[in-house]
């Protein structure tokens, strides 16, 4: 089994990288989601939330660590994406045991609602991180979620500790270079699942039976390129917000997601051609775990560029994907 894994890492993934790069030589534009299967493609706008949804932000003066905020946002989007998109969500706090300098809270506060739809929180996280990156302002903040101009929930980001690293990442001093951003003490492995997600059993309550997180492995191969930490994390955050709309047990189809805002293409699909018809299948729930793992892996390696991955369940490859620069991005 070990020999097989090594062969996959050094043979299959480089071949997959070449194949995907060649397949995406022609620039992609116009739509942000291009489905290459028989299932109709979903055409989205520059952001993964509808026009009726908005956020109203209030920034405070205390900065928050960039990397901890980005990692936590991805983790929470994976966690919420496994649950019912339109389901009601109770007040909840989120933190990461390793990237633990930031806490994210959701509540209805003094609003005239006791609970809100989970989709508003998913869109709110995506919108908040998008604004922080655009404004170059990672700071403690409160985000009121609005649907048709009516408040439906509140998201807040708060620093959990104070140190010199926080001060270096204050507004106006953000850098897209990974070396300049703080990260927790972590051990990287090419064949791994995201340890930040594995820490919480609640994250996997909605994983389709009979598989658990212990059955999932993700092989990642990457090379340095023209992507920045913000390109990678923001495009994955946008895509997770899109994928969250799907049922977690829907079979993944071959798709090219084009993030026009970040200038990034994320391609993913079934590992086998023709697609597998017997379990284990490449379900949306497993795709979310792969998408959550890729930016964390790049952060651990301090390198951001092209990445290709293969997702295995109990040693059986069921899905693959890649993230790369959109050749048509301006």
C-alpha cells in the first residue's frame, strides 16, 4: 500500500497536472462556472451571493492575524457546507486549535429573529473575507447580514491574543507573499487530511455513510506559480460558498470554476472515465474536504501556485482537481 501511494504521488499527480494544464490552455471567461458534463452549468456573477444579500460592516481598531482569519473562514465554510443550506442556524462560535489567534462568532444579537438561514452565514463569511482582502484591512469587525435590506444575522471577528505579529499585519501592511504572513506550528504531510477539520467531530456529522474522515486521504502535488495567498484562499472561499448550495450527497461532475474576481480557475471532477457507478463515489461532501485542504497545504509549504490533487476513500481514487491561474485574467 505504501509503494502504491508513493507511485501515485510521484507518477499519477504529475501526469494529472500536465493533463489539466493542457486542457485549460484555452482561456476561460464569460461564465464563472463551466460544467463539462451533461448536467447544465450554473452561471454565477462576480460573487457567490445573490443581489438581495448585502453586508454592513463596522471595523474596530485592533488588527487580526491574516492567516488565522483565512484558515478559519475556509474551515467554517466546509463545516457549514456539510449541513442543509436553507436550514436554520443557532448562535455559534468558531475557532481553530492551531490557527487560534482569531475567533468568529455568529449570532442574531438584538435582532427581531432568533435564528437565521445557514446560507446567510455562508454568504456573509464569503462577503466579509472578500471585503477584508479588497480593503486590505484585517481587523476586529462586526458584519450585519442583510436580506432585502432587512437584518438577518451578525458575524463578528475578534482577536484571541495580542502579539507583535498582529501589529505587523495591520491595515495597509498586508502582503500577498506567504513568507511575510504568520502561521501556527504545524507538521506538513503530502498525504493528509486537514487536521484543523479533524479536530472537531461535529464537522463530520453530515458525512454520507458509511465513510468517516479517517477514510479520506488527499494526495496533493504543486509547483510555484503566479498565484498569491489571497488568490488561492479567496477563490476557494468563493467556490465553497457556491458548492454549499448543493446537497452533500450529490455526485460531483466535471466542472471548471472560473473566479473572475481572483483570476483563478479551479477544475474538479471524477477520477475515472467513465465515471464510477459503484461506491465509493465522489460526492459533494468529499469535494468540500479537498477544497478545504488545498489552501491549507500551500500555506504550510509557504508556496502558492498550481496545485493538482487526487482524493481517495479507503485507498480508492474517486476524484481529482486542480487550481491554476486563469490565462484570460486581466
